[in-house]
């Protein structure tokens, strides 16, 4: 195991016993949800994974170590540290070398999960190509990480603030498979259907696991996207989220907001315009992903 | 050898004897040409390779295995299976995990050839950046495969339906060398001259082989494009193929065809507008590539 | 050590003694500066590195070998060979296989330094995304090399002829960290401040070295950009270089210069429009980078 990686007692015991482990990111805790829902959700998501017979391993950088599995106190520390660093691939060495507290994005969590030999990682949504990304080159490092690092990422697709069509094209060029659970199309975070076809529909964990095992047995580098749509009961209507996104884009245009400032502006406006409902949807989809991720980790373990 | 790879008796014997082997793709058989020309061409191309003193290894996924070298019956099965999966990097694990019949594209054939330790692969033309690809991100996974996988791909350039200038820029950024045989310029599939310079002209197989050996001896990842223009006698005039491409593009625009639908539409229209002549040209260029590929495989073997 | 790599006696002795080594490129000698300033500068830059307690290793391809460390005679030979090949990743095997004389760009020098197990490389400026690169795909292979090859590249940023914003976005997507010395912003070659934030400011060599060691200890592939602004006393005013760049762009537009011809045209015009002053600035920034690079190599050695 890499010198920087430290497993929690719970995760180390699971590893020793050969039980399935599921990685979780920490940006959603430090930056993605408000207090105290962030801490409550983090604990509930871990419990969903335990209830499905797997062991959760929330990942963060604390005290110059990659911590794989956090105590309740550490989860709380992150949940009350909105000033924690947001770590992508380029930032990870900084937090490790300086001892700064860091919450891991999709890209960094993939790296850390792989270093800890964990094959399944559950998040809310992946990053992607931003609208206008063909001109601005604003493309999340998550996509290159998926092209490189062999981890299956269970998500509810990607946010509609992104250009989902360009995101899928980018993944196709880089040979990253997109599996879809329960429907043919790629999911769109707050709403189940992006209107764009995923590569393969695979509803059950055993089928997903066989695909993933075949990919890695071939020596094909890189990850797999497991797109799991938010349950209909907790979803936001596509027309509504599309209208809100369009309104936020119009406001950005009207206020002359440009470049790097656009994304945080849009996310903040969408949050405000959806009221508390988007938070409820966000919590629901993460729990739903935790269930699918735990089942996938069990299936992978069983086929080992 | 990877667990999924199965060599045919002919290929296994060649390997044991240290004879040169040339990989061939199967998408051209299942999807690239009509019956029965597809089967006839597949056999004739294999014979060209044998006549040049090398052993052909046509690659496909059959029964959950990567088959390297096919029997006549298997070639016929593929030639009569237009519903075979078209496999790129992301799809390969699916065909292996499910047992589906699959024909390999340039990207997937490179992967399989490398798994079977075959250094030379002969095809018709590589994929590339589609026209409008800077906006649509429609860029073939073949280019990323060339950036990664150490196989020499002998082709007649890339189809004029693509943006050949952007394709060459993409290869340059990713450090993929483009060697040209018999002329300075990159080939353009149905017609010899794209009007764009390749990186190096290398007419004979020994020179090509020394370059390729030096690249891999340096540990430089990735492939090499060997651009081999269609012989003048079988080529289509550049003005004609450019005019036909322009007409097909105008028709697509007029009929409001957009996005993913454009490429199949253009290929079908060009086929119709050129009549049978494009098929004859296609067959001629593949045989011409087989000859060059076999000579290269022999030169590489000799220098080993 | 790779079969193609040949260390000079000075570099081999440094390696045997465990002394720090700094790689230098040779394109700046063969193509980047006029005679005799190119030879004088090459020698002075080497002396700066020696004065800082490290050993310089100028890299070039001579006689079919990657020469790491050159004699005074060999430096002179390169300085008087404007017809030497300009080698990037795709070209390196050609010069090795044919015995042609070759000067190494940033990408090729990174490859050769890594083959010789040298972790720090000093240059003037890195390549990047060209203006209009979102449409033309004219993106230097240096950026992909930074994404892959584990070498720290000390530079004064990148030339203002490039689109520095797109260059930084591309590096971000590919997870390449950009460290800045003495200021928060990325440097802009002739002028200290690009107006764009780097990822991390790190003024001292020990801090830089700890970051770089942490990155590589994590197994994260790829390089690190160390952006070191030209000293204010030798810099050109930003308004002046911006105005000259704008004038050169307008001339290119007016004269109908397009595509691949634009970059050499702009570089030549900027050189002419700045008179000898741009050469003096160029020499000053390279020496300044040599000092920072030598200190970094010592710090990395000390922490080994
Ligand atoms: Mn970005
Ligand atoms: Mn495509
Ligand atoms: Mn270029």
C-alpha cells in the first residue's frame, strides 16, 4: 500500500476479511451540501452501504495522509470545514505535502480509491464538459481520470449545467464505457433522463460486475461510469430543471458574468431557484447510488 | 498471453516458428463491404499477406474470446453477420462478457493485436476528427488508441468525410508519428493525396521498421500511422471525391440532418454517388496495404 | 539506462557521486537564438547551474544517440546548425534511426531527461494552445508530455503569442500542477504577469521539492510546471508586448496569412518589432530559470 494511504480500523478489518468496500468522496460533505444536512447525509449514505452488506470508506486528506474510512468525529470536522481544500489530481500532492485539510473530488477520490485497491466509488454526479467548453476548454479533470484510473464510478449522471452531449463524446473518444441502470439513457442528476443514450443498459449488479471484470482482465486502463438515475419519486421534472438552468444562463449573460465565474454563479442560482427541493433530490440520488454501488462491490467480490 | 486471447492454429504455428504475423480488422468484413465482396476481399487480403511471406491474423470476438486468426467458416460467418457488434475500446468487454459476436474497429483491433504481441495491423483507413469536430467533439477513439497502444497501423490515410487537417493536428499533439509511403503527403483513402504533409516519407520497409523499432526501444508509448496511398490506377480523382463529399454535405444540410446522424448519412450518400467504383477502390487499397504491412512485418522480424 | 542514452563524463560523474543534475534543451541553441548569442547563452546557462551547485546536462541527438551533457565543441556544433532537426516526441525515433543531428524541444527533452533519470529540466517557455486553437487544434505536444512524463519543467511561463488561458485550462483538465515562484500569477515569458492565476505559489525550492516528491510518491504520472517570472529589471512591459503581439496578429490578418504559417510569422514579427530587446529579455529569463532549476534539483536531492 502507498506510504500516504491510511485505512481506518473498519476498512482495514473489511480488507483482512475479504469483505466488499465502497469508496465515497468528501467534497460533497465539505462543499456540496449545507450544514447539518451534509453530516447527516454522509452518515446515512455510509449506513445504506452497510445495510447492503458492504463497508463504506469515505476518503479525505487529513494531517498529510490519505485517510480511507473516517470516524464520526472526522466526518463532522469535514462537514464544518467549508474552507477545506477542494482536491483534484493536481492538488492532491499539495494537501499531502503541507498537511492541509482536503476534501476529494471525483478525480482525486478515484486516485485514492485505486491506491487503496478499492474498485467501486459512489458519488452524486461526475464532472464533464462545461457548456461552451469547445471554446473555453473548461473540461473537468474527472474525465481524464476516468480515461486513466481503473475505478467504477456510480453516479446519477452529470449536472444539466454541463454539456452532456459533449461530455459523452469526450468519454467515447477516450474509450470510457458508460453503463446505465434501469433505463437506456444517461442520467442527468436532478432528473432521470438526459435524452442521450448511454453505451449499455445493465440493470443488475452481476452483469455490471462481469463487464467491469472483463475490462480490467483485458488490461484496459481507465474507469467505468455507472449511470444510475435518481428515483422518479424524488426527481425534479426535466422541464423545470431545464427552465431553471436556462433562466440562470440568461441571468449570467445579462449580468455580464464570464469565464471561470459562470459555473459557481449557475450552481448558486439553480440552488436558489429550486429552493430546498434540489437538496432533497441530491440527498435521495446519493443514497440511491450508495445502494447500487454496494451491490456492485458485492458482485465484484463474489466473482473474484 | 491474456486469458481472453486465442490464437488460431496457423497463427500459433507462425508464432512458434518466429514467422512474421499481420493483424487484420473485421469491421470491414461485417459492416464495411457488401456480401459477397466482403468475404472474397477478406480471403484475398489474407492471401496477399501469405504471398508476401507473412501470416494473416484476422481478429474478431467470437464466443467470449478474442480470436486471432479465423477459419474460412468463421470469416464467412462474420461476412454474413451485419448485426455483429461494432467493437471499439469501450465495447470490447461487453462482447467478451456476454459472448456476443463482435467485429473489431481500428481501436479494438490495435488492443487485441497488442495483447497477442502482434506489431503490425493492416486496415483500410483510420478514424479521425469529424468535420465540425471542434464543436461536436466527434473524434474517433482510434486517435486515442494510436496515442496509447504500440502497434503500427498500415492504412490509406483517412476518409475525406473527416477533417484531415484536424486529424493530423490531433495526432501531432499526442506525439503519434505519421509515416508516408511513396509520397510526401498524407493519403486520403479513395484518392492518394490529401494535400497535407505527413511527418516523414519512408518508402521501404527496412526504413519504416528501423523507425518503429527505435520508437519502441525508447519506451515511447503509442502507435505509428503508416499512410500508404491507393495506387493511381485504382484511385478516384480527388476533384470527383471532393465534389461528391461536398454534395453529400449539402444534402445533409438541406435535409436538416444533424449530430450523430451526419456521418452514416454521408457515408451512405458517397457510396451511392460513386456507384460501384468506390467499392473497387476500397478493395484495391486494402490489398495494397496488406502488401506493405506484410513487408513491414518481415522487416521488423528480421531486425529483431 | 536505455540503450540510446549516453551520459557525458561530467554527468556520469555527477550521477556516480549523487550530485544534483539539471537537464537543458537544445532547440533554443539551434533554432531559438542567433549566433553567437546562442552559444554564449548556452555556456552561461550551464555556468549558472554549476555556480548553484548542480551539474548541467544539455540534451541533443547526435550520431544516433541521446547525448546527455555536451562538450563545448558539441554546443558549438549545435549553435552553428540551424538546419538541425527540431525534435518533438514523434520525431525523436527518426533522428535516432537515421543518425541525423537533432535539437530537442520541451517535449523531447522531457522524454530524454526521464530516460536519463533526471527530474528537473530548465527551458525558456513551454508550448501551449495557440490562439484559435479551439478551432485549429494547434496545441503543442509539450502539454501532452507534461500530462505523461514525470519531469519538473522550470520556465518563464509561455509566450503571449499563445492563448495562455486555454493553455492553463488544458493543463488543469490533464491534472498538471502549475507552481508559481515569487508571485501568484502564471508568467508570460517576456513579461512577468499573464494576469492568470497559477495553481500554487511556492517561492522556495524546499517547498517545491516537497510538493513534487509527494506527487511522484503517489504514483501520479506526469510533470510539473514551475513558472518563474522574468526579473522585472529585464522584463518587457506587458502593454508593449501585448501591443506588439496585437500588431503582428493584425499584419497576419491583413496579409492573409493562415493556418500553420501564422506562428512562425508572428514570432518573426515580434522579434523584429522588439528589436534586440526581446533577445536580451530571453537570455535573462533563461539564466533566471537555470538558477531556480538548480536550487530545485538540490532540494530534491537533499530530500531523497
Ligand atoms: Mn475547468
Ligand atoms: Mn464519435
Ligand atoms: Mn501544432
